[in-house]
C-alpha cells in the first residue's frame, strides 16, 4: 500500500467555518496574533489568552468536516495516509482520519506550564484561571505559539521522507517549518497542490496544481490517485 502524506493548512478548515488570522492582515478576531499566540502575550495578559482560546473552542464545536476532510479520510481504504496539519481543530479526526500529526498543537488539549509533558484532554470548551495540573501549575492551551519550537516537526519529516505521494491542501506554504516539509520528500514523489490561491513554488518535476478549494479539489485528486496509483 503506497504512503500518501498530506500537509493541510487553514484553507481546509476555513471551508468549515473556522476563521483564520492570515486572511485579516495578521489580526485574529480583532487581536494582533502576538497578543494571543505568543509566550509574551501569555505573560502579559493571561486572562485575554484564556478567553481567546475559549472562544475558539466554542466556535470549533459548531464546525463540521467538509468534503475535503471526508475525502482524505476515505483515502485510507486504499492508501497509507498520514495527515500533517497546521490546524489546531479536530476536523480531520471527526471526518475519520486515524493518523494525524498536529504541528501547531490541539485546541481541545491543555498542558502544564511547569511540565510540558503533562498534556490533558479538555472536558468542554472552557479553560479558566486557577485550573491547574497535578503539579500545581496553571494549565495553558496546548498550542505551539509564535517563537516556540515545533516538536512534532521531526515526526512529520520522517513521514515525508518515506512518502510515495504527497499532497498539499489549503496552505500558502509561507509558515515555516511546515512550509519546508515538501522538500524532504523524494525527488520523484508526485506532489499535488490544492488551493484557490496557488502558492508560488515553481514548476519543478512532479508538481500537479489544482486551483480550487479543498472541498472540490481533494475529491478530484482522490479520484485521480485511485486511477493512477492503485
């Protein structure tokens, strides 16, 4: 069974109604991202950061997987699918995908501010001041903020190196280190880029471009993969 590695970005979640900050000039729900997505922002105004992610969770609870998510999950019938996502929502899992690497963390998980290995599933949508880990420290969103290391990148690179097929869905390929993931794939690996605003990455060997949203582009590429590579 061929290994298909898929890098997904904000575009696929936006089609399910989850807002992205990059479409608003670096503002996220009216906030500069450094206020709500950085260690400095957390130290400066913990209440604001907690409320911001509480609101993101409330919004995410109303979102449902779209045909793009569902088509990726369905590909597991015919391929070994590994999804590497820049998104913090759980829409891939809701759609049925079973092997998902979250590069930037997970919205419905929280972790200790004292020991980052202590990660917990959040019951509900609200994380409050005074909610503490077993070691007595305040819990924070389990999100990789700007300026922090991306610990899951190492696992994503290992998968990309082994990819027989590679797909990019709904990302500008501007956010590093995720944007560099494609360069770890074997040179001969066919690569499929799906986005209504195609990123400028040249026209090298093995690149196939689909200038359309994930909800229509992914099912189309899924059909192509089954026809050409099974």
